[in-house]
C-alpha cells in the first residue's frame, strides 16, 4: 500500500502536457522532467530497509506474542513484576527511574515501556534470580515496542546468546540470526543490522558459560566476556547502539567484579534493573485466583497466609515456581504436601517430576475425553534425548539452548548420511525395477541406466557436501525471473543449450545431464531464500516442495528427443522425475527424513509435529522460528534424568 501511495504522489507531481519551461534563459520540454520523475519513482518503488523492517516487525510480533501467551500458560491472571534500579560505578544510562513495574498501574509507577523509552541511550540490562521472570519482562517490552512501533523505529529481535559462536563478531552474529533463523537473505540481513534497523534483545548472558563444579558462576566466563566486548562495540553512528540484555543477577555481579577491562565486565552506558522477588501477598493472591478447587488448596493457602516468612513462602517468590505449582496441582493432587520442602533443590525436583504428567492430564472442563496423544514416559524420554543433545552440542562441548528442526540431523550425522545414501541407491533400484514393468511401446532400460549415471551418481556424491544441505525455496527462483539481469542470463543459457543440441544433433541424454543441474542453480532453487520463515517446519516444507517441483520439471524435459511417442513420453516423464527427485534433488528434506528413520528408536518419527505439540502444551517455547525448553532448569533436569522418577 505504501508503494502505491508513493506512485500516486509521484504521478500527481508530474507536469501535464508538453509544457515548455525556462531556466536561466534555456528552454527544455516537460518530457525531460517526466523522465527524471519516472526514474525517481521506479527507484523508490523498490523495497528498501524501511519496508524490510516493517516485514520483519510483523514476523517477530506474530511469533513473540503467541510465545508470550504460552509462557503465561494461557492464563488470564498475570503477575505484575516489580524491579529496582541497580546503581552503576560509571557510564550509566541517564533518566533511569529508581523503581518500575511490568505494567503501569494507578499508583503512577512507570511500566516497562515507559521506563525504557526514557533511557538515554536505550540500553537496559534486566537481571534477577533463576525463574524471576527476566525473559517474560523482556518479551513484554518487545511486544509493546512492536505494537507502538513507528515507521523509523528499529525492530526488537530476541536472540539466545548461548548460540553465539566463539570468535564471531557481533554484527556478523546478528546477521547470521536473521539469515539462518529468520531466513532473510544475507545481503538484506547485513544491511538491516548495519543501518540500525534491528534492536537486539539478547537473552541469557549467563547461559554462555557452564558454572563451576559447586554450581556458582565462573568468574572467568570467557564467552560471556567476549560477548560483552562485542556488544559494547555496537554503535549507531557516534552513539552506543540500543540493546536489551537479560542475565542472572549473581552471574552479572561476578562478571562486574572481575579484574578485566570495563568493556568485558558489564554493559556500558546502560541502566541495570533487578527483578524483585514476588511478595508473599502477591503470590498468595495469584495461587488463590488460579485454584479451581479451593477445598484442595485451603491448607496450603492458609499455611502461606499465616507463615509469610516460612522457607516455602520464600521459595515461592519467583514466577517460574508459582507457575509450576499452579500447573502441577491444577486438576488433582494435594498442594499441602509442599509444606514439607525447605530447600530449593528438593522442591524443584519434586515439581519438575510432576510437571509433564500434569500437562498431559485431560482437562475436566472440556467435553472431549480422548486419551493423551503420548504417554508421559515417552514424552520424558524424547525430551531427555533433545536436552542431552543441547547440553553437549555447542562449541567445544558447551551447552546450547536452541533446537533448529532442519539441523537436528546433526544428532546422528554419520547414520543420517548413511541412511540418505541408502535411500538414494534404493530409489535407483526401485525406479529401474518399476520401469521394466511399465507398459511402454519401446524399451527404455538403457535410457534409465543412462539417467542413473547422469543424475544418481552426481546426486550420491553431492549428498555429502555442505552445499546440498542448505535449505531451498522456489520463491527465490521465481523472484530471480523478475530481475532483468537474471532473466537475460537464464534465457541466454537456455538459448545456447538449445542451439548446441540442435547444431550437434544431440539428444536430451547423458550429454545434457551436466547442463540441466546448472540451469536449476541459475533458476535459484538452491539460492538461500529471501522470504522470511514464519514457523520452524516451514523450512523443511519449502525445501521439500522445491525438490519435488525441480525434479518433476527436469523429468518432464529429460525424455524428449529420444524418439519416444506421446504415450511413452508421458510415462517416462513421471518415472524419470521420480528418479531425479529421489537421487538428485532430495536435499535437506531427504536428509531430515533419513534422520527421522534412523532416530525412530529414540525420538518420534514425526518430530516436527511432536515439537509443535510440546510447544502448545508448554514444555517448549519458540525462539523465533526455532525451539527452546520452557526454562533452563527444565532443560538441565531433563538432560540428567533419562527416565521419569517413580513416585512413592
């Protein structure tokens, strides 16, 4: 719509008719002005960073708003988190208030959006204890910024810091996130980052380095300190670039107290706020409103009301534990059994052991009484495999937090590639066998052998290369036809190929099989798509469609010129299209299928469906078009617990 507004403005500004104008004694005709206006008009019609930012904002808002609802458990009752400013020794953002709340209230205390907008520069560090609600507070700020975003404002993008590769610069890291996770082309992503259209919301600085053996934060923390150096070097012009950072309070204090440079100890020119513990009265009100059966909750609520300073009341001072308690005992159970827990470790283990079974229990308020799709034991076992993979799949064996669906084949890389090769060779044998049974007027055995050599063997060799594991999309190839240079180049190659075949009286046989894949590359199927992805499974879906369509089109071309009649051409086009799809254009979707077959004993076969189901259930959450565990404690507990513990 904005493009057409610019067209109308440019059109209305053009002089009408061949009016003669005079400038400094010289005359020129209006068509000259019209030509220059047309150049400016069509130059402005091309989408630029402003339009890209608007598209990215819509994409992020759709994903993060749905994810925020999942984090809140789809409950109407919310905790209005409170936070307090932590004074910095120097180079602190100005205009930071002493206190604030997540949502503005009648008492006049500023909400998080107003608190952030008043900062100069816009740098904010959100710290707090484990489960204090740092991510929820950052997401609340993100969503409000997106809803109130003006045309020139940067787009907040939440990025898990645990996936920052060692030695990668901050600008390159942000570019990689937009390129690989959100599926923007590398050129557009780099331009968005360099021109300041991205507001990084960096989640989990404390998750970059493993803790010490005693569980305390590591003072060295090489990855976190390297990240702080890179973030402090992020500028917009001559001013520090806006950043929102979350970190556990104890880990951030250890970093700030180290004997390192200021750039690697804390975020400079920023305001730091500490998320306060939930007050006993607030926690009691929250649990009372979430309780559907007041009789079962009466003893626990009375205990918390009469003993606000008890160990249990102090433990139930974080949103994560309050959400666990409300979820675990929502339908059944005895909440009063929590009064026997006095340490955080035992309470967390007890609640986490009941969390998955509680989520799988059918809702008694719903009319359907269908059994759950998966058993609690299977869900626990599958999630254990994924959590264990994340704990050991980072650089140098360091933990990660993000599950990217189309890269999960790296859990079993050798077995997955071996299974893919078996699928390719099996595809050859199946198509060759079926071709011998087809009702053809003339035998095509020699031709199919030629196609296996022309497509199957190169496909088998290419399947082991990194290039064949890149996601594909037909959208990129279709858009390349709208580019004049690419259109001329593609038509030139096609014309040269046709003339070469005509001049040498060649057929579409083995001699052309080396040229047809080059044409596929020129069309752009294997070029990284520039259309942003909107769900984790859409990457594999687009890759599958691209592979099938490409193989089918090449199969339609392949049998021509070999003396077949129309009947044989139709049958061989389908057969050779299947051969090319299986052996040459399978790509990443075929590798994922090979991984699903290989890992069917430790993971569900329809892995993407299961991950979406677990996300809707509340076990996982979305980090852009990727998955994360609901909470770091849940991931760590599942990684060390292969089977659900038995209840006494």
